C-alpha cells in the first residue's frame, strides 16, 4: 500500500527548480535501502525457500538472486545487479518487465583509466532523459572542456561525432547535483558514455534515466510545434505564418529543452510571413542561460533571413522577454559556448504569434545593414523603431474613402506625381469590401512606366469566373461593363490569372516563389479583379502585391523581364544624369536573396560615356551556406592603375558591391567592403558600353542594402570608334580628352580600325608612343582579318589571328606585314589611369600585278569608292590602279 502511494506521488508531482524541469523518479524514502529494495533481509529467497533474502519493492522490482541476495533491482535489469556496465536498456522491454519507463543507472566503481557505456533505446514517441545526481573522480573542467574523464550523452549514430559537433560532456571530482543536471537527447537512441582517461582509484556516477513521453504535459516531453526542421542542418527550424494560426500553435526552444543544452551549437529559427502586413511576436516564456557568459551563450534576432542582416535584439541575462517586429523574415539565432558547471541552466522556450498589423502611415524603414561585433552585445537591445512599419504608402486624399488604414484597396486611384503622389506601395483587395468587381488605378506621369508584382492571391471560382487582369492604360468599369471597347481591352491585358488559382508568396520550405510581375509600356495601369456576383462573399478571394512607378526619362529604359535592369542610351534625350540604389522597395518585398540591379550605358557612335561613383555606403558580406561566420572573410577594394578591384576569398556575389563591367565581362572597376570614401570619386570613361552593377549579397525588405550615388554623362568624342580606312596611307593618333583630375579616374578603350585595300600591297605600320606604361595598361595589336561579317557584331569581331603586339615600352616600332595581306585589323585595348598616347602611321607598296592568283580580298563593310581611291598617295602607288567597285571583279588598267 505504501509503495503504491509512493509511485502515485511521483507521477502526480512535477519537479521544477529555477525553470529546470525533470521527470520525477525518486522521492526521499529514507526507510528504503535503494530505489528497488525495501529491506535487505526478511523475505523468501527465490529457489531455496530461505527467509534471509531482500524484500523488493512490490511494483516493478525483482530480486537480484544468488549473486546479491540482499538486494533487488528493476525487473529486466536484475542481471546487472553486480555490475551495471556496458548494457542496453530498451524502453519496450523494460516497460514489459517492470511496468516502468524509467529507472536508475549506478555505475560500478571503476579504476581509471576505464569506461562504461549505456545504450538507451526509446520507443516511438519518447525522448531519452538523464538526470545526473552524483559524479566521483570523473575528470575536471579546465575552463573550456573536460579533461581526465567525463560523462557524455550523445546521439546513437557515429556520424554525428564525425561532424565535429561538440557533445554534452560533464565532469567533476566529487559532485552532488541537487537539482540534478538534466539532459535530453532528441535524436532517438542515445548512448551515455562514462569514460576515465587518467589514473583513478574509484570513479563512479549515479543517474536516473527516463524514456519520457513526448506528449508529457509538464513540458518534459517538449517538442517544437508548428515549425519544420531545415534539412541538412544541426538544429535549424522554419516557422511560417501559415502554420502558426492561433495562439500557442507555434512553440520553439533550445535543443534538449528543458534540460541542459549541448555546447558549441548555433541554432537558427527563421520566421517567415506571407503577408506584407504581418508582424511577428516572440514571447520568451523562459530564458535561463549561464550567468556571465553573454559572449558565448546568447540569442540574437535579426531583420532578415541572413545572419548578416541588421540586429534587432540580443537576449542573454533576461529571464523572459517579448519581441515584436514586422516580417517578411526574422532570424532568431541561439548560440551556446562550452558547458559551464554547475550546469544549472537550460536555454529558452518561446511562443510565436503572427499578428495582422493594423496601424498605418508609419515612416518608411530606413535601416542600414549593421553588424556590430557580438562581443559588444551583452544585454537586450531593442531597436524597434528602426524597423517599425514596412508600409508607408499614402494614397491621394481624393480617394481616401477607398483606403482603410492607409492601405490601397478596391476603387483606389494612385497618382505618382503632384502633391501626395506616391512612387511605390502595396495593394491588397482585402483592405476594402467588394462584391463583384475591384479596380485599382495606377496613374503615372507621362515619362513613367508602372511595375506591378503579385505576392499572394486566391481565386476560387471555376472557369475563370473569378479572374485578375492587369491592363495597360486607364480603364473605367461601370457595373459589369466597361466604358469603351472590350476587344481593345483584351489586347491590352499584360497579365491574366484565371480562377481557380492560388498563389502564396512562399513555397513550403519558406523560400519566396519566383516573382510574378509585369511592366507597362505606358504611364497608366489598371488592376482589375472580378468575380461572378451570384457567389457568396464569405469565400475569401483576394489579391495582394506591390507597384512602383519608374521614370524612364531619368532612370533609363526598363528591361521588362528583369527584376531590376535599365538601359541608358547615349542618343536619348538626357545626355547626363544620376543613378542610385533603387528606391521602389515595395516591389522587392518578396526578394530574399541576392539583389542585382543594373544600369547599362550605351554610348552611340563617336561617343564615350563617363560614370562617376560619387557616394557609397559601407557594404557587407553575406555568409555562404555552411561556412564560418562572416568577419573573417569580407571583401576588400584595391585600386591600382588598371582600375579598382574587389578582393574576396569567396565568390563576389556573396559580397555587396558596385561594379562597372564592360560588354565582354571585364570588370573595369569594382568596389566592395568598407570602401574608403576618401578614394571617391571613382571615374570610368569608356568608349564602349558599360554596365553598372549594384549587387546586394543578401537583400531583405527590412534592410534593403546599401546606398550609392553615381553620375553619368555621354560625351562626344570620336577618339576611339570602330572605323575602316581604305586609304593606302594615313595615320591615327591619340587625342587628349579632358580629365577630371581625380586619383581614381580610369580610361577604358577598345578601338578597332580596319585598314583595307582592294589592291595587293605590302603594308608597313609604324607605331610610336612616348608613354612609359606597361603592356597591361594598354597595347596595340595587329591581326589578320577574320572574314566575319561585322554588321551585327561590330568590327571587334573582325580581328583574326594575332600578328604583332605593340606595347608602350617598345617606343617606336615598324611592322612589315606579309605581302598581299591586304586587310589588317588594328586593335587598341586600354584600361589605365592615363589615356593611352600613341601614333599609328601606315603606308602601302602596291606592285604591278599582271596575274592575280590569290582569292579576292575580303571586303569589310565599307567598300572602297572611287573617290577614296583618289586619296592614294602617288609616291607609293608605283604603277597600278585597281578599281574594284561593288562587284568583285578585278579590272587591271595601266
Ligand atoms: C512481454 O513479454 C512477454 C514474454 O516475454 C511477451 O509474451 C509479450 O508479448 C510482451 N509484451 C509486449 C507488449 O511486448
Ligand atoms: C565496456 O566497454 C568498453 C568499450 O568496449 C571497454 O573498454 C570497457 O573495458 C568495458 N568495461 C567493462 C567494465 O567491461
Ligand atoms: C582544456 O583542455 C582542452 C583539451 O585538452 C585543451 O584544448 C584546452 O587548451 C584546455 N584549456 C585550458 C584553459 O587549459
Ligand atoms: C474596338 O477597338 C478595335 C481596335 O481599336 C476596333 O478595331 C474595333 O472596331 C472597336 N470595336 C468597337 C465596338 O468599337
Ligand atoms: C493616364 O490616365 C489619366 C487619367 O485618366 C489621363 O489623364 C492621362 O492622360 C493618362 N496618361 C496616359 C499617358 O495615357
Ligand atoms: C564619327 O567620327 C568620324 C571622325 O570624326 C566621322 O568621320 C564619322 O562620320 C563619325 N560617325 C558618325 C556616325 O557620326
Ligand atoms: C595631352 O595632355 C598631356 C597632359 O595633360 C600633355 O602633356 C600633352 O602635351 C597633351 N598632348 C596634346 C597633343 O595635346
Ligand atoms: C593589353 O591591354 C589590356 C588592357 O589593359 C590588357 O588586359 C591585356 O592583358 C594587355 N595585353 C598584353 C599582352 O599585355
Ligand atoms: C621611329 O623610327 C623610324 C625609323 O626606325 C624613324 O623614321 C621615326 O622618325 C621614329 N619615330 C619616332 C617618333 O621616334
């Protein structure tokens, strides 16, 4: 009777001490010999009928038998009465034999060095729990790890050890733990290893084990709710708003909670929202980290999915906390250092809620990526105001009756210009009531185009009876009809989505889907959502997304298929202007990866383009998957004679940067890292097209990437075109262009000249330069004519096999080209702080030819004309005039 009560008590009572919780197994029963033995004598011995054997606890205990007649053990483990070492404890067998899913492990006294291990096999729906009470002569803690011996709980598969994942190791010379040190193993079967590596006399430990049910209501069977494990990670989780509806439906905790967490872990919990208006509330119901170890054991929350995203808060010494921030992504990171005796901490547990945000008209987010050194963060820091509100859309006053809480819904007309005009924003048809028809008008200034990106929608009615249309132009709809012409409208639909159709911004793994976006050709755009009226309205149908107006006159022509790419033509109205980081962030809400925005500058014939980077924020580096934290491997800018270069150990797309790239992919200059503002401006003048690449390694809506400002101008200068000369002699010389005089000004030239003759000749080319420059800065090469028609590809493609290379250090060189090599391509390539200074002169010897054996000279695009032939200088034309007009028939005359 007394025993029954004893067990009843243990089951009913939850033991909690300073937030550490464990499954109750042992209550003080001073009259007992041990957990399973009531008294050492007084009961019948099995077999021989004597009365001097141990009396066992009635429930679950069995006598040890002849080996130790004065003691009892848990049924199923009685064969280990004398020595409990190197054994397997299987939950199902134990339950069958003793009716219990918990028990005691008492190691034999071992003489070090030595070892004992205990293999614990839980049933489905159970986790392994260990409570350590006593440790004798089991190594020491030297400040960072255990030496001389330890007790370790680890996952069953050896692979985990190979990974180098630090295991939970406890050590101590003579320790009694009250409360016990509690450990949970969350990966199925586990091994408890007791290992002494030095000489000892008597090493021992005493622990209780439990195969704790995951459905245990006291939290001992804690397992995360609502999240999903991120594959191939140690302990990373994804929590999405769609799976956390209702309070308490999402719960997360440190590994092994509510037991001691393993050392040297970094667990990341990504919180992802599908809606623009959703905020994330994290309620830390308990935080218990070792005292004074804030540099190694702490939690951080960041505004974005990347560990290099801006820091919002740090938690370490708090016992509880509540944080609330807008999405679309937040990253909570839990870091642990070495295990610290007396092992009286257990990490954290938190509830997660996703809230629909109601307030509006908050200022735009102005976060600048910031990664302060972690060592400096030893307390909870909140920067809530910096990210509060991700939606600053203001709709013009005239249509204020159609906005609810500042959101753009059905019936709204948004103007991009004038007082109250907005350049970008979000729309959501759920913010206003509607029955059958919903229109949103986006009205731009004459030079604007409109970009629209759809994030989420739900169209339920079959056969396109609900649908979305995005229409070019301004369309008014009255009732079910439209003023104007229906077939005209059909032609102008840029995008049409027919019901039934559902889109969520993210896939189940939390990644944003590929954007679904359109760009108008004109200044106006109409978004129309329609559904057949007869249907009941409680079936929620909606569309949300974002829009942006883009001024093509100032910001270049939009490339419709690219996320963020424009082209500036040298012949366009604006010969100079400025470019900067994109400001229309709303349409980038669902970008959570690298953001690449390009401006392509295309000088016309006889033009060059100058691009001057004038201002630049600090740039950051993202962490490539599966590598150590950043810092150690940022990106560095190095400027030399051949432009500025980005130097990084990892591929450049992991680093924020601005690059000026030539059409052949040559990086004319690249700036990254903590770029020294004193080196600005960086100027590149190019005679061929240049692409400015603005690359944010890890863009996130909350942090947006770095800022920069660059000016461009198209200059008229015919210095380095692509030209064909048909004269038999002539010269090409460099000309001075005006310079800005700044240190980092670079000239990029790729000039191609073709010397073409339709008579057979011997060509001599003199090249001279007085510049003292290396070959790498600039050089002139002479090539055979490749014969490739140059209409589309430009003359650059005409350069065939290389014949000679001239470098400035050659000073003066005359090249004698092979006889009858009538067409020669001269190329100048330069990338240097100084513009190349050179002079190229050529002359030909034309010999009387009364037989023509070779193939006809390939003629480049510009065929010689009679008038050009008149330019032949008579002193080198010995006696022959050849006239080759449009047809390839050689007529030789004296
Ligand atoms: C318990 O063990 C007995 C005999 O060892 C076996 O017959 C029985 O099926 C077992 N029960 C369970 C639930 O494993
Ligand atoms: C237990 O097993 C380990 C490893 O197999 C062995 O080194 C150790 O001696 C064993 N201990 C006992 C007491 O048999
Ligand atoms: C503690 O022991 C470990 C393992 O032997 C060793 O790497 C570390 O340097 C030691 N630390 C100190 C502070 O002695
Ligand atoms: C509608 O517009 C198209 C093209 O502008 C035109 O061909 C057609 O005749 C118009 N139909 C009506 C009914 O106005
Ligand atoms: C855009 O729509 C407005 C309002 O109807 C109209 O006044 C304007 O002319 C339109 N702009 C263009 C370029 O069609
Ligand atoms: C480019 O400049 C050259 C030399 O000044 C001139 O001969 C040529 O006609 C120009 N080409 C164009 C397209 O303006
Ligand atoms: C070009 O400019 C350089 C430096 O400004 C000057 O030394 C040189 O004389 C100039 N050459 C010509 C041909 O004007
Ligand atoms: C010629 O100059 C270009 C541009 O500066 C350079 O990239 C290339 O390596 C040079 N060629 C040689 C053979 O040095
Ligand atoms: C280059 O050399 C040639 C002969 O080798 C000479 O006629 C010419 O004057 C020289 N030019 C210069 C600029 O030195």
